[in-house]
C-alpha cells in the first residue's frame, strides 16, 4: 500500500506549520505528502518553501473552495489511499503511519478513531 497525505489550506499559516510538524515527526516516512494552498495572502507559501524537503508536491494557486482543492490533490496523488489533513490537524501519534502499514486494507474507504477517549 502507498499512502498519500494531503493538506489543503488557505490563509492558515500557523495551522499549516502545526500540521507539517506532525507529518515530519512520523516514525515511518513511506508516504507522499501533498500540500494544496489556495493562493494564501499570509505567509503560508513561505512555510511551504521552508519545509519543501518534507513535501512531495505542492501548489499555491486560486481555487473555487476546499472541495476543488481536495480534488486537485487527488489528481496529483499516486497513493492507494489518501489521508486528508486540514491545516491545523495533527496525527494522533508519531507512529500513526507506521501503525497504518501494519493493517492490510481492501476497502475503498477507511476511517480511524482513537477509542481510548470513549
């Protein structure tokens, strides 16, 4: 299985930085990371450029909204599964991707939830 992690963002530089940090900390690096920015007017592009070593593909251009940005990312993705993380989202732990690869998926859609909270 190949995983594409996707972040779509618009004018949320601090949230984008938080999400990138979460991605960078992953113990398993076997994934592609795609960032789609909707031509932000804050310093989002600067943050993307500062973290280009961790980003497989990125684009900053106007779009017609979040779903247009998500569809753009899916077209760029080469993974078997896409994990969407909005700017400001974080993975549960540093081993989240590693744990995903321990499971063999055959489903078209997969969701995850941490049950320890309930």
